[in-house]
């Protein structure tokens, strides 16, 4: 197996701009909305002045606990949309200011959307499973790439799945099946049913809970989940995308998981690496690690 290490950043955004980062914060623009929010990996000093960071246009997130906080500013906007150009399509996403500092999209994931679209677009048929699918960026990319492909979108949070449905409606895709469930529980059930998928996408959080109180901890549960995933991925043709955002994880860790659990798949090329965002001031902000591989039909 050939292992290719890459550092990837999205290059095609027109309605998103990474402005600056530092002092454990980042400054970004989503459409017309400029946001200032915490970023644990920005350990350096910002390059722009504090006056620029405190522009009247900026909406700032103030944490009130380790898990939540409030937004403040003169231009508070409850909901808005941004767009991403993907292979002749214009993906549309509904954004909102949440108490968890998130807005409904992770811009660095556009690199994985490009990969997913490329793999799915020429299939005659197939099924794609998106686990920990959040608001559905990857689900929409797979669905819009090929209407004959059935996409299963799974997340443990009902409200988040509802948000993903809004994004599907914005993009007029109808080939997505919606599941609210714990990822481990669902995959075990699919093994018992004898179901398989040609594409599997995963972006698991560091911590989480299933809809029935199931506990998820990345370091403790990822190994088991990857082992189970290998039993439902079609060995004849497939793609697999795993992305994690954790300060403790490296691409080599993901490589080891793939080597152990997919050893019978005869993978010719494994891509591993770092996703990052590059600011207009030239900083590179790490946004997680990834691994991915495929076998063409």
C-alpha cells in the first residue's frame, strides 16, 4: 500500500474568508457576516490589530461555560445562507448562530466534498453512509453528484438532522435517507442485516452522546467503529473518508487503524494528512486530520 501524505486547504470558496487568528481565537467571514470566536489551536499572536478585530461589523462569541456561550454585536443575524461552487453546482447552506459557537458548517470540509463528488459522480448505482453527519455538507455533495446513489445521513441529534434536511431542500436533493441514531448501534445493526455501502464518510467528534444516552469518546470508541465499518464497506468498489478534529490525533494514527482493519481490502493508495485553513494574513490553522482511500468500480 502506497501512503501519500498531504496538507489540504479548500481553494474554491467565494462566500467564506478566513481573516486572521491568534490568542486562541479566529476571525472569519461567512457571506456578509464576520465572526470572532474561540479557537483552541490558535496559540500564536494575531497579525491584525485589536482595533480590526473589534470592528463594529464583527459578531463576537463569549463563552459562559466550557460548552456554551452567547453572541454579541451590532449586526446579529439569526439566519443566513452561503454558497460553495462544486463541479458546476452551487451548493447552498443555511447558517445560524448557535450557543455552541458553531454556525452549521466547517469550511475546511470542502476538500472532502470535492473528493466525495469525484468518486460518486460516475457510479451507475451505490449507497453512501455518512456517520456523525452534522448539517449534511458531505451528504449533499454525495447526493447532488449522482441522483441514482442513495445517501444515508446519520446523526444522533434530532435538531441537527432537521438542519441537514433544510440544506437538502435548499439544494433540491431527494436521494437522502435520514436516521437519528447512535453510530455504533446503527453499524452493528447493519452488520446483522447484511447491508453494505459503497461509500462511507465519518467525521466523529471528540465526545458525544447518542439519542438514548450512549456515550462516545473518540480515543475509546474509534477503533471498534472502524473495525465494524470494515464489515459493511463493499470490497468490490468503494471510497472511505475519515476526518477527526482532536488535538491528540495525528494522520499516522488513522493510517494504523486503516492498516489493521482494512488489511484484506488490498488498498493501493492511502491518502492521509492535515486539513487547514489559510488566512489572508498567511497563517495556517490546523483543522483536523484525515485519511481516505478508494477502489474504482
